């Protein structure tokens, strides 16, 4: 999985459209092997992002869990702590 794609499921508040779109862009970039498509490929790139974002929103709406929703700030703090340990060497 691309490191820039974050888990979007089971957060309070739920993932925003912008977060879903950003994850779709990262996915399409990873799959296509490019961060900036050529003019000839821009339409296909944009269509893929839109379709993946649409499917992702449906997936997130349909997933069921009994776990309590995660707190965004707490998860971000955990990630920062892991990064400090990783890069402190």
C-alpha cells in the first residue's frame, strides 16, 4: 500500500469527500506510475480518480464494525510518535 494512503474507515467524524478524493488520487498515481499525467492521459486519469473515489465512498458507507470510532487527533499523535522513533536513529 502506498504510504500516503491513510485508513479512512471508522473515524469520528467520518472521512470527508476531500480525504476520499486525495486517497483516490494517490492510488491512481501509484497504479499509473506517474504523479502528473500527460495532456493525452489527463482525461483517463481524472475519470479513474472520480470512479475510485465514488466506489470508495460506497465502501466506507457499507462497512460495518462494532469497534468504537477512532479519534483523528489521537491517531495522528500515535503516528507522530512512531515517526519520531523511526527517524531518531
